[in-house]
């Protein structure tokens, strides 16, 4: 698995060096940073600009690349041990998914389930998460509908997001919850929404009714976190 970009490569170097297998550099870097790489005792290879652009598929690599041990999906059974999880249903934008991982990690969510996405692009999500995905257990399942009863049986209250739901600012959640978020354009699938314990909404002002899904996810998680602690 290849990651690229100065921020994510240096984050991996500082916090998750055990994942790094090789470095690739397409520019001269600061001696201090190069020294840190050398201390890891991993190969450091040079790339010309053409190879760098090909490796980054045209992305903004800033001259920094690393080959890392691939991140692996956690078995679903392990999800049951957590108290707060996020379930992403059908999202396709890796930027949104990565941003949600960042917010989830910052706001105390303990794991993420990715569902209804064929072959999620883990390395792109990792980069978009600014490294948060390194520390966040995640599980990839084809269809989360098959697992919702298992989550409820493990003590989770299942919440979803929709404009017609209860105001999340005034909602008191269970101590153990799973928050379901739907795809960017259509929201939650009907079959999933019907099996949830509660639908939650963000109260908005100025007759505005549209938020980016990653922004909405951050607001919902922040309220659920603060309201859980207030119990």
C-alpha cells in the first residue's frame, strides 16, 4: 500500500513507524526529516518526477511517498466490544469518508463499519483521514442489514441521520450506540432506516437544509458525545 503527501508520511513516521516498509522521495527534503527516516533503518529510494506522478496518480505528492503494510479490516465480531461506533452506508467519496474518520477519532468514536461499498479505496481514505485511520479499527461488510440484529443483541442502540428526525441537540443517547450515515445524495436506505431505534436530525437556521455529510457527521457525533457524558 502506497501513501503520499508530506503530512501523512511524516505522521506515519512519527506515530506509526511499524507500518512503514520503504520511503520514496521525489525531492530534496530537510536534513532533520531525512535523518529521522534513516533512523528507522528502512530503504529510502529516489524517484524522478515522472515516476512520482504516476505513483500518485496525478495527486499532490509533495515529493513524499511511503510503502506501508496494508491496513486490514477488523472482524465484525470485534465491533461488539466497543461502546460507540459509526456505520457508513454506501458513501462513495473518499474525501468525505476520510474526513469522517478524522472527526470520529477526535470525538471518541471507537470503530467504523464501512458497508455497501465495493472495494473501498483504503489507501485513499487513509490519506484523506490525515492518518486517523491508522488508529481507528474499521470493518468492511457487504451489507450491514445482515448485522443490525447482532448489534442490537450486543446492546447497541441504533441511530440514524435524516432531516425529519428528532433534534440531536436535545436527545439523550444510550451509553452504547451505533450511528448510521447514508450515502451523499440519497441518505440512508429505507430498509436500514426502518430497523433503527431512532432517527436524529440537526436543527438548522435561516431556512437552510443542506450540510456536507462529513460536516453533519461531525456535528452529530459531537452532540452524541457530549450528551452521553452528561448522563
